[in-house]
């Protein structure tokens, strides 16, 4: 005999499946009809640009949220830096006392809650939110900022760059007007490079190979509360492991050394620092790797004062 309840259940399945397909189709249609309402008109971008042109101060920065809303860059006034990259919502923006957050809160799955949870600590809003269509503009003082005292990039022509052998002998890398050219064909220059998905203004700093170090020595520096070194492999080079070795990066202040290791196959931005840097200190940074094949390294070196 035929099992009547089972037969009835089997007959209902096509109806259930059809209802689910219809529900998904209606949701997708509704989403497609709603999505254009989240777009930003060019007039709204221009209105934001006018506010920034009138009210932005030296040292300000614009932070995009979500980070991939790149069209806004076209309208930000020239000279005002814009930050928008993967993980930028956690950036301390240490060199910027004020942060303008240019937000598109109506975009789907934009992570508003998690963004503000990471962004708001140590920041204080100035005034109130301004809306321009689907754009939101808010200004914050940045309690994470620190005054910049010196940087290797700004001192590039004055740097003393050389290759240092284990016996202490040196081969000079003289300044040629746009870079320090080393006898091994490599150079040290100020360039933009991507380090762990983040575009960074840094010194191109490539290891010579073997036990020899590439060294950059700053002129006598002003007193600083802290000197910070950031480094990492550029672009996809961090993923290479075949035939390469780890790199060692050192930071020396008056002979006191701290180091950080850049292992092959690890894509990250590494840091080391030293505190209480006296006026006139000798600050050096160096890089060494036994086999630096397929390695390009980015180096940043900053001296900071105390937080306000």
C-alpha cells in the first residue's frame, strides 16, 4: 500500500521549493531597486569639497569609510591627504591632529558598528555631523596623534648611506640628486610602496646580501620622546619563500640597538622603537639578509614628541 502521509509530504516539497525561489527572487529584485538610492550625486561630492576647502587645516586628513569608496578622492582638495585602504579603520593616523571621516552609511554591509568601535577611542567629535545626500562628514580631534620631530624621508638628501661589511669597512652610497646610489647597483630613495595592502611613503631599502648591511645614518637629530621604525616587504614579495632568507632590521640610537626580524612568507608591517632620544643623538637603521632574492623592503623612521 502507498504511504499516504509520505506521499502528501512529497507533494508539498515542490510548493515549498517554489515559494523559497520566489522569495529569493523578490528579495533580489527589491535589493536591485533599492541599491541606486545609495549612490552619491556629484553635487554632493562637490559640496563636501567646498566644506573641506574652507575648513581644513594643515595636518588634517580625510578617512574614507568604507575604505573602498574611492570616487571621493577625485573631489578632495589638493594637498589634503586621503586614507582609504584595507584595515585603515584601525589606523592611528599618528601624524594627523584632526581627522575628517567621510562616510557612506547607507551602503549595504558597510560595517558601521565595527568601524566606529575601532575609530572612536581617543577621538573627540568637533561640531556635529553634516549630511550631503548619502554622504556623511564628521570632524574629530585625534588623541592618538603625536608631533613629528624628524623623519628619515624628509632628511633624505642629508642621510649618510653606505654598505657596511662585518669588519667595519664601508662602501659609500652617494647622493645623486634623487637617490643614494650604491656600488652594487641598488639605491635608497623616497618612494610609495604597498606593505600589507597599505600604501606607504617610505625609503626603498634593499638588502645587499650575505653578511653585509645596508645602513642609513641620520644627521644629529633633535630631542624626541620616541623614535619609531616601521618596515616590511613590499607588494607580493612577502609571500615568496623559495630560496630566500629572513631579513634583520636594526635601529640604533647612540649605539643602543633594537632589532626586528622579517621572516619569509609573512606579509605584515613590523615595528621597533626606542624612547628618550637626546638632542644630537646618532640614529642609524640597517638591513641585512643572507639571500634577499626577490625582496624589496620599505623603511620608515620617525622621531615623535609627546602627545598633547
